[in-house]
């Protein structure tokens, strides 16, 4: 059908009005690690930095910055209260962040205070020791704890109630050891835990596979157990025994991803969501994730928001059960 110039102009205006306006790539892109260099948050930020650089999505390089304190609490409060509308600022989070939120450890802000944009991979909790440790398996460790729990010093990211502490507490619970008898030193992230373990300031590290594998592969550490349902399929991980096969029914997945400030516009939020959707579906991202020993796990947008809130509720129930006497 032929349209007159007037009718054509009207139709064109209508099409423009009906076309959604999407945000451009944000300027000054930044990924904040809520901890010290070398831990899981750092590796997560480095993953997305590499992926976005390789795919040339951003017009300028993403920088990675560090904001330790309270195992994520300082960063969470800073983003919500002071830097809430920065469209280019991603913040790394993990399952440990959700556990902290479940216990109110991020202060007055709850899980609804930020915009959860993407989960990009997962790992599993693990128990690590130095490669020359006398503990060869979980039974060795549990027997030492039963004999004298105060002689075994655990290193964890965060104080009592953190995700790393939770793993150690679940071992104690399963073995009939009183949780309050565990001796634990709180550190700021996986990098500090590794330093403390290799320096023999601690005897045992409650951590995760993601953070530990670089040290395992270079021969400095050994994993007594991984808290997964089954042995992991990666060639370098297939010989790591699960806690379950050693008689301890403990499964602790560690999901990792990113959130944005609560004041980020819907257009910018959609840009990030769609960018992550494309990245998570690409073979290049799959390769980068595997190189960092992260396992596939992909959620974005509303599906992720639902997942986060369900898991915070689950953690609240778990903490309540854990605090019941043996």
C-alpha cells in the first residue's frame, strides 16, 4: 500500500514512539570486589572484565577495585547509601553474601536493597590443608577435633556465621562436636586465608574449590573434601573426594555473580541483564569460566531476584537449625 508523505511521516513517528529506548554501554565501568585481592570476589570480577574486553561490549576497559570490610558489609552499605545510582558499577557477590543478609550482618539493609543482575557460575565449599599436613581426609580432621578441638585452628572468610564458618560448623555438627568449641580466626577473603594457611598461621582452611584450585595445582595445598553432591567432572578435580562419600552429608554450593545499586535506571539494568544473557550463552564465556574452575550456573533479572530471596529464607532456617543443641 502506497502512503502519502504526510501519512508516511505519521507512521514513522508512531514507529519511533513504539520502539523502546535502550541505554548505551555505561561509561567508567567498574567491578568492585568486596574484599582483598586474590579471593573469590576478585576472580569473579576478573572473569567478567576479561569476558567484556574480549567481546568488545564496553567502549573503555573495566577497572577492578577493592573495598574490604565486614566480608561484604562495607561494600553493600556503600553502594546502597552512597553510590546507589552508578550505571557502570558492578559488585561481586557470592552465596556467603546471602548468608550474611539472612543474619542481618549487612546492617539495616536487607536483600531487597540492591538490584540483583546476574549469577555467572558456581563452585562448592571445600576443606583445604597444606600439602604436607598430617590430615589426609575428613576422618583425620574430625578425630583431631574430637580429641581436642581447641588445638585445630580454622581460617575462614568472616566471623561466626559466615559461609566458610558454616561449613566448619556443619562438620562439627555431623561429628557430634559442640560448635562453640571450634577455634576459628576470621580473615578478609580467600586471598588472606591462603596466605595464612601457607604461612602456617592456621592448620585448616574452610574455603571453596574456586579459590583453592590455583594452590592445589601448584602443589601447595590439598583438599580433604569438596561439599558437592558428587565428585566434580573437571580432570584436575576428579580425585577430590566429597564429604558425602566420607560419611558426612554436607553439600554447600557457592554461587557467584553481580548486583547493581538500587538507583540504577531500568534502562541501564536491562542493558546489563541482556549483556549477561548474551555472555552466559556464548562459548567464549564458557571457556573463560572453565579456565577459572567455575562451574556453569546462569540466572539473570527477575529469576535471579527470586533465587536470592528464596535462598536468604533457606539460610535463615539453616542457621536456626544449626543453633539447636546436638
